[in-house]
């Protein structure tokens, strides 16, 4: 039999023995719950009779209902329920006591014999899931049901067995330690856990050992701290190690369970290697026309370390007294780049011998100073034909934006540095002057204007001028010429934006209805200053005035509070804006002011012309129909389309003008006659149409006759809709028998919104956005609905 099986069998026999001992103790000791049976005075000691006055013999009364803890072994899976303990009371006659349990697991996990009080565990228990159960014991008279003892709580504890192996919950682990660390240096501390009871026995007592990783590392058996075990561990020889650690319970003894984990340990680099040049002598040939800052040669020192420890800096320590050269470090390749700080001159000096040094950036405290190495660099200067040299690397010129064509803007000059002194020719690089705005004289470098300028379009022009030797066209030099266009006052100011101004009918005189500012494309040195004034013919304007805000803006104020949309819904206020340029420029801008209906708080509600709807005893349905008819009336009056209904000029819509009179409440039947909505020309017959020819002849629908008084508008509309929806010969114009036809191209649309949901007519509600903020929101809602229906 394998060793592990033997260990498990041994644990099982020990567990069974412990269960047997527990059962014997629980039966013999009869753990019970309650208080003393023999005395009710609160004391347990009484004086025996027959004892003298000076001699008191104490004796303890027998307790018949006492409590205690009970124990049950976990993971017990025998054929019969395991006996946990027994409840007992002395207050019983003729075997009439009845025992019962309540609380955690009563009736499901634990069962009690109601006559004997024996408690059995009915299920296999796991201490790691629940370590103890709290129950309540009760004993009653089986005949009368009266409590014989007080109800008392007691605890059943689940005793642990070694059924859980140690686990490393956070593994596998990764750790790092510096190379060349001393023996005993701590690397990492790991932890294993055991779900068994740490108090009972050694089931959770762990001992750690190392299975793999010797002789480099060791582990503390109690703390599980991994330490360096070998001296002189060098990263350059080996960098990564795998260590396997075991945790074993039962104090590491035979029969204990174990678990393992892997620890990956990396040696971190320290600066323990110096840089080393790949060769001791470098030779370079550098032309004398090498530009400053350009590479003339490379040197490199290698370092076996990595990261920051391998980085070096290069310097010239000998042979460059004039400071002609410099050496910089390429951070990516760790090379030393040799460059020129001053121009070379073949005629002055042809050879240089330099000594360069590579030094580590970082140094270890244990080392004596930073690591370094040196090498020799020999440089031979090569003679070459040099290109022309401009008198300046960059030219800055200025020109007025109204300068005439061929005006001289400035001059650039260049010379040949060679002894031959070749003549120079000048050209403009047309890639930098695609519009051919400028010209240059090829002989003297004089720059002139070729096309008119506009500062508001381009404030700066950056062109490149080239200088070429006549004898050698390959020798070319370039210079940047920045031309600044100076501003003149050639733009008139204008409104900063297209203002949308609203004026409330209930506004107050002197109220600011709009703040106006201006912008000017010009950019004068002294800044902008704008003067605002009304056009001469509006100086005596009775409606509006302006006020200077002293910040280049003005406020437009209303002069009175009698603005009414029915009288005039829109005003135009021309304003002249003048700048402070020389000569000054001005423009006339018109501010459009719309008269709108507002709430008491001054919030704009509607800006279209509306009739007043006053309380005249109408129902809500009548008011809605009135508003809809008013919209149709205004639209038809604006467009003046020929009506498609053949009827008299005295149309029902003409009666709308009577809706603004003040009625006498519900008793007033003269202010509004609902019968006008019934189309008196077509109540009992159909109206001929100009735009369609009916295919079917049909009898006129019998209309519902309603008198002018007491008409229910909702019922009237519903009846008409029902007739229109169910008549197969009716034209596709909703309610045309009642409300009239709007005409071709009417922006008011159709009244089909009153129709049933079966209508699929296309509508365009954009015109509602012109009626003010509230109608604009209504138009957006209807537009969204239409777009959703299409998708």
C-alpha cells in the first residue's frame, strides 16, 4: 500500500477513536441544560441537618438541568447517525418528559429523540464550512405541554480532522535580488494557508522546505523566507532561477499533507563591469565643409552590464584646445558621436589628434569611483569647394499690404568663401512661394513685389532664397526670408454675429433687448475702437435707441412698452459702425427685432401673430380648434393661394376675427358660434373639387345637425373623423368638408394631426421653427417623430 494511503488510514482510525471517546463521555457525563433542581434560593450549597452550631457541613445539591458544549467529529460518514450528546432533566415522572431542539440545523442536521433526549448528527459535517452550531433545548411535559425546565442555548462544536492540504494562494511567485548579494540576504517571504483548525492538534501547523533551487537558495522552515545561500552569484553568468518550495502540515511529520509552489528569482544587475572601447585607435577623414552639428565619426565602448549600469558618457579630454570638436552620447545606441562646434579650415589646420574617454553614469558605493576607459581619435581634414555664405542666416523684411507692384522689399547678399571668389546668382525656391508673390534679381539679390498683398489673408510670407556659384552650380546655399505684411485700414467693421433679437410685448421702457458688438479684420497697432450710431433717418426713431457700453459694444433699448404683434411683428434697426483707422472705415448693419409673446418672467413663448383667446365660456376642445383655424387663416392670407373649394368669398375663416372679444362667460352664446365650423355651404351636400375627378358617384353623407348653442366640439369632431375614415369614396383630404383646403404649397400643412393613427401623410414641420422658441421645440419633436417612422 502506498505511503500516502497508510497515512490516511491512520488518520481515519484516530478519528474513529476520537468519536468513540466523545460518545462515551457525552453519555456518561450527560451534558444537560438549565438550573438547579433541588433549590430555588439561588445558592447551590445547603446546611445538613443535625450539625452543631459551630460546625457547618456544606453539600452541593444535585443539578438536574445544566448546560454544556457538545462535540461532533467532522467528515464522519458511518452507516448510522453519529451520537452527539444527550439532554436530561430530573423533573420527570412516569417518563412523560419530551425533548425538542430549535436553532441552527435543528431537524435537518441534528435530530433529537424526544423521549430519551439523544442528539444525533444526520449529515456529514465540514468544520471548514461551519465550525459550530448554536441550538436551543426545550423539555416539556408530554401530557400537559408545560415547560419542565427553562429553554436554554447550548453549542455543538465540529471537531477538526486533517483533511485539508496547505495551499499557496498567491503563487507562483516572482522575486528579484541584486547580484553579488551576501549569503543570507532575504529574497522573498511566501505564505501558505491550511483550512484546518489551527487550535486543535497540528493539522494546521506548517513546516517549509526547499525541493529545488539548492545550493543557491535556502528557506526558513517556519517563516518561509527564501535567502541567498551561495556567495558571488553573478548575473552575467546566470540571470534566472526556479525554486520549488514545499509546505507540510502536522508539523512536517509523517502523515501530514503538503503543497508546493514555484518561485521565479531574477538576479538584478549592479554596475560591476567597466566600459571597454572596441579598439584603442579610431581614424576619421572629415571634409572642411562639414556643417556644424553634423556627424564626423562614431566611437563606442561596450559594457557587459545592462540598463542604467551600462550607460556611459563620452568626453574629449585631450587634443582640442580650440574647442573645434564635441562628442555627444547617443542614448539609444550608446555610441559617441563626434561633431563640429566650429568650422574646419583646411588652409589653417589639416590634422587633429584627440583622446576621448567613456565613463559610466552610475557607480556602486562598494566600488572606488566610476568605471571608465579611453581611446585615441585621429582626424584628417579634407579640402573641399565650399558653397556661398549668406551675410545672415535669416532675413526679416516688412512691406505694406497696399504696396505697389515691383516695389523693392529688401536685399539678401552672399559670398564665395573660397579663394577663387566665384560670382553668385540668387533665386527664390518656388516651393516656398507657390503663388509667385515675389521676385528676386539674380545678380544683386534684390527682392521685389510681384502680386498685390492682403494682410487679412496672409500676414507672413516665408520664402527661401538660394545662392549658387556661377562656376560650380552644385554649390548652393539657402537662407530664409520672412516677410511681414504690415496692416492698413482697408476693412470696415461689421456685426460680430447675425443677431436674433426678440422683444417682449410686456417689456418695460428702457429695457436692454440686445447687446451688439463688432469685429474688424484689420489689426491696428493701437487696437480697435468702434463708434456706433443710427442712420440719419432713424435718429428720431420712436421705438428704439442705443447706448454706448464703453467696451466696443452697445446696448439696444426699447423706448416704450406698447409693442404689439398684431400691430407690427418685426422691426429693422440700421446701425452704422465706424472704426478708428486712417482713413476710418464704416458699414451699415441692420438689426432685426421680432416682437414676441413672453411669460411674466420674460421668457419668450411665441413670436408669430396670434389672435387673443380670452375666457368666453369655451371648452378646451373649442379653444384647440380655434387656434388651429387661426393658423390656417394667417397662412392662407399670406400665400393668397386660390382655394380648391368652389365657394363664396365669405369663407368660414373670416369669422375668426370675432374670437378676441370678451364674452360673458358660459351664458354668452353670441360671442362664438360653433356652427361656423360645420361648413354651412356643405352640411347636407358635398363640395365640388377643382383638383380631382371622382371615379364613383355617391350620395352625400348625412351630417349631424347641431344647433349653434350647446354643441359638444369633441363629439362633433369624432363623428366627422368616423365618417371620413369609413367612407370608401372620400378623397384623401382629411375633414375637407369642414375645415377647408389650405391651397397648393401651403407651409401650414394639413390638419391631419386630428386624424386617426392610420394616416401616413408626409409632413414638413420646419416652418414651426420660425414662430419662436416654443414652436421651434414643437417642430423638432414632430421632425424626430417623422424620421423615426421612416426608419
